[in-house]
C-alpha cells in the first residue's frame, strides 16, 4: 500500500511538471484596460493594433496577462456618457481614449479612474498643465501651435495661385479653433484669405459644407479630423476629389485613404506610445505625476495618385521633403 501511494504521488508530480508553462494562468488578477472611442468599430483598426503592439513590446499579451474592453460610439457623441459609465461599472484599471469628449464623459462618471489620452488637442479643463497634469488624466497630445500655419505654407507651395483656403473642423474642437486663429498671421504673410468652416457635432452636414466651398470659390482646404469630420472622412475625400480641391489633412490615415497630403504627428504611433503610460499606471504611477507628452516629429505624406486625379503637380522641392510618398 505504501509503495502504491508513493507511485501515485510521483505520477501526480510528474504530470503537473509536464503542463506547459504558458498554459498556466498568471497569479493574481489580470488587469483590464478600457478602450473608448467616438468612431465606429472597424477591422483592422490601426489605432487598436498600435496599442496592442505597444503593450506587447512591454510584455503584455491580450487574453493572457492583460484584458481589453472595447467600446465604440459609432460617431454618436450622445452615447459616450453611457459607454463611459459602462466601463466604470466594469472597474477597468485604466481607460485609453483619443477624444476629449470621451474624457469629459468619463470624468463626469468618476474622478479616480486613470485616463490615458492618445491624441487629444484640447486638454484645457482636463489637466492642470502638461508638465504636471494634477488629476486622473495624462497621456499624449498631437498639437503644436504652429501646425496649421505650417500646413497652410505647404499647401501654398503646392498650389501657389490659391488666394482662399478653408479650415474644416468640428464645431466643438476648441484647440483647432485656437490653431486656426494662430495661423492668421501666416495667412496674411502668404496673401491668403483663411476661412473657418465648422461641422455641427449633433447634425453634421458634409454636403452642405462643400456647397459653401464651391459657392464661395474656395481654392483649397485644410481639415482637422476630430468629431464628425473624421467620422465622415470617406465622404469628405469623395467630395474633395469630385470638386478637384487640393486638400491638406492632419493625419496620415487620410492620405492612405486617398487624400492628397498630410502633415502632423503620427497618430498611430501615439497609440503605441500610450502603452508606456498604461504600463506605468498599472505598476503604481499616478496620472497626476506623469507629464503629458507632446510630439517632436511631424511627418509630411504625399499621395501622387490623388494629385494626378485632381490635376495638381507636386513641386520637386516639396516632394523631396516628404517622409512618405504614395505612388
């Protein structure tokens, strides 16, 4: 009997040792990240993939030692408070988002949940300062005061004859409005009339906006892709091509989708960088003490196919400065 008991015990030990290490569950609770965006669920989503890659680089594997709860508002801003409260009820450890409206909706539900922003322009009222956020929000911003002016300069280099340019943005994008105002000095120096066109968040009318552009003979367009402008990107690009309007965009994804040019921070990379903040917070850091990161590199992307479709020739000196050219 003693010998039988010994062999049974030995067999149990050997069986336990034979179980693959990666099949064993990690000790303790698996942390959960909430991912909330105003956009629609798409696959593949470059922002989601960038966040996953950033987490993977830091040793996190979704489904093993990290869990992500995804929520998409599908372009309906009114759904954000409901979705934010849902994630709060799930007791996620940290929330990742790329829209100021999402942050405000979440902050109305909780003041303690750590929030990592990925590419928000307007952080006023959300952090005390970029260096010391002071609350439960930190992360990355995509803005720089000179950005819109630089886009205007590049557009003027490509289409020297333009005298009227429109800046298309969501009516709730206050940081974009500030950048538009800052660019008025550049517009004056370039002898360009720089006009603001806003798309209403609650009742977006993209077609109506382009009727204004055509009626007022606006020669070129600069877009800021927050809110309904970004959500209706496909339709904006269709109308840009249909009316043969040279346009400069704020994100490379617009050029990948058929836009002419973009100049700005690599927003996909911002989502990858957000993983660093998530990692620090999960290890005990407080958002209040983590400085908001500003972009230091801006990419110029040019789509020669789009240029040909609208009859624009990109000057060699501009082409030579491009970080990426789509042919």
